[in-house]
């Protein structure tokens, strides 16, 4: 493809006449036509199809660069406004302790794009974290100063039963895996139990009486 100014040439028009003229006008004969100069008309028609003017080419590139730059600057993720459902979503994930785009779409009757942006806002504010390689299931990360409402009740059941585990918490309170795991971590942080890295070993109870447990609750408050 040629780039430059269009300068008609009689020599080029003759070569175009013999090479491409029959494809465009099969019945055309040399020296005849509907206009005054058929050779020049055929040449100009072919030249227009195979040549881009230099001015038009520069303007096209400038438009592409402008569109590319403005599209990146108009809506940066860091300056995007928070969704009006942001505060409601915080309360919602506190109760569910797991979240993904599908759950948000069903809860608030919104589209996938808005649910993804809402999920990203929660992630940027440190309220959730991804689980695994795929950004699908999300763990709610409770703030350090905030305890689960079931914390004391779970601790009392652990002392009364003499044992506690993640499966026991799930069955007793009908909770999901993530919230039960968080409650187990809260018990370990309060030094009520001791867990092991090996899944075959159950948590060991460090508190064996209600008095010791009440002292821990007072100390935590």
C-alpha cells in the first residue's frame, strides 16, 4: 500500500489499463468509454483504492492515539467512585463470611460488571481477601478489634464438651467453613485452644473451667 500525495501519471494509467481494466469493466475497449478520458478515470479509481493520502493517514493515527489516551485516563480504577451499595455489602459479608460476584448479583439484582466493581472496592479497602488462585470465593477478614458474636458461646461449648473442632462448630451452629475457621482462629488467639498444622491432630483445649474462661473474657474486654 502506497502512502503519499496523489499525482496522476499517464504512464501508470496505461499500465493500469492493461492489467486491471478488464476486471473492473470487462466490455471496455481502449479509446472508448462513457467519459472523456477513460484511461485516467480507471487509473484514478484504482489509485484511490490502493493509496492512502499522507494527510488522512496522519489524522487517522492521531485520532487513534487520542482515543487510546483518553480511554485510559477517563475511568481509572483508583479514582472510580464507590458504589452506593458498598456499606450494605459490608454488613452483608459480615453475616455470610464468604462472597463472590454471583452472590452479589443475586442479593442486589445487579449486573456482573457492577458486582465485580463492588467486589474490587471491598478488596481495595482490605475487607476481603482472595482464596486460591482464582478470584472467586472470598474470605471476610474481620478487623482485629472485632470479635465474632458467637465467640463466647463457642468458647463455652468447647469447655463444656471438653473438645472443639471446625466440624463441631459447623454442625452445632450450622455455619460455613470460612466462619467456623475464623472462630477457631479467635479461640486460638485468646489462648483457649492450641491448634496444630497437621489436620489429623484435633485442637487441644487449654482452658478447663468456667472460671478460667470468664477471666479470659474480662481480660479481652
